[in-house]
C-alpha cells in the first residue's frame, strides 16, 4: 500500500482533535496538530503562543481597505503559513498520516491517496463538549466557539480560497454527536480501509 494522508478540518467544540487521535491509533499512523505549531515556533524562533495566536487570527475586510499594503500582523501570518505549508508537505511525503487543520485539506487536496474530512456538531452539543471536556463556563464556551470558528474561517478562506466546511472540497462530512469520538473514528477508519484496501 502506498502512503496515504487524511486531513481533518473541524468546528470548534466538535471533538475533531480527539477523533483524529483515536483514528490514528486505529489505523496505526501518526497524527499531527499542535506538533506543527511547535515546529513552526522552533523554525521561526517565535513563542508557541505567538504562533497560535497569529495562525488563526481573523482579518476583517475593512483592514484590507485601510491597509492595502498589508500589516505587520498579516506579514507574520503569511510567514507562519509558508513554514507550516513546508512542514505539512514534508510530513505527507514521509509516511501515511493524519493532519488536523492548518489548511492541510487545501495543501494536500490534489495528492494521490488523500481524503478530506470535515467534523461538525450541533451548536448545543459543541457547547456541552466545551463545558465538559474543556472545563469552560457556558459564557466562555459561547465566546470561544464564535471567536475560533470566525478566525478559522477567515484564515482558511484567505489561504485556501474556500471555507473549511465547503462540501466541494470534502469526501466526508460527519456530525460527531451522532456516534461520539470512538464511534466516529471507527466509521472513518472503516472508510479509509475500504478506500485504500488496507
């Protein structure tokens, strides 16, 4: 079997990261998420928190009108994206793997043996997940869902040119509330094994 890659994009609070971790165990392949941020931090000699804050920061269209030549923040975000892109492409060349977010669906879309997956869940379930899994208050959860979803969508549209959950760029879209983390990863693992004859 040749190498294969899986990209998982997700709504905040839909448990995309735990699903990716569970899927990696079931398939016996690596999954990458925060590791990419840490590697970017090393390569750019920048604090991890700075990379995290910048990589998914939303830029309003108004800023493009006010600053037609861009801003320092946009320059840093472009630099972070370029380094992330090289890391993601390198990981995909090395071995079969799962990559969570960071426009990997766009970067790997045209590769042979690649699957793009989008994980979502009803808003009420995402709130519940944030409160129970991330120890947030309901008010904190509401603010985080709004902020992170908006920032991810802005970042993704800027670099990929389409929304993270655009069905034209996905082979599978799953509501994680239907089967939970283990059930969702079981179903995805079965699909991957069928697709690639594993």
